[in-house]
């Protein structure tokens, strides 16, 4: 079974693809394949960020009770 890559590993992969695309060493077909791969990785990164955002919470003590509130990233 293939282990899922971390966000940081995916970002490294995405950076490598961007460098390959910028190098002008790929033909059109290979460039399109790399672009498609990059888009898939970008989508995975976005999903990981969304999942992390859902998990982030702030614990506040109010009236002697600990209350969990969603984190607002200031969107």
C-alpha cells in the first residue's frame, strides 16, 4: 500500500514540476503531462489545507468551561 505524501512533500513535488516546466527542456506533450500532474498535486495540497483548517480550533475558557470554537483565518 502506498503511503500518503505529506503536504510538504507534495509542495516539493509541485516546485520540481514548476522548475521543469520553466526549463524549456520539455516538448509540448511532456509539458502538458507535467502540467496535468501539477494540477492534481495542487488539488491534493488544497484538500490537505482545507482539512487542516477544519481541524484547527481555539480553546477558550468561558464561565469556567472550556469551549471549542472554530479558528477564523481572517478570510
